[in-house]
C-alpha cells in the first residue's frame, strides 16, 4: 500500500465508524451542489458570449 493510500484510509476511518452515512453523505451532497452550480455558471457564460 502506498503512503498516499494509507493516509486516505486513515483519514476515512472515522467516517466509516459512524452509524449511517452521516458526514460522508453530507460531503457528497454539498460537493455535488457546488459542482452543479459551477457547471450552470460555466454554461450560462458560454451561452452569453455567442
């Protein structure tokens, strides 16, 4: 196992000990909302330049 993989596994350890999805699901949802917002902003800017 590489040092980077070991570090990620160590950091993800507390997330997996919680009951239910908890923090991990919150991070995924917030990340996807930010991603959709950035995608919409990029598409709107691209359409405005035409």
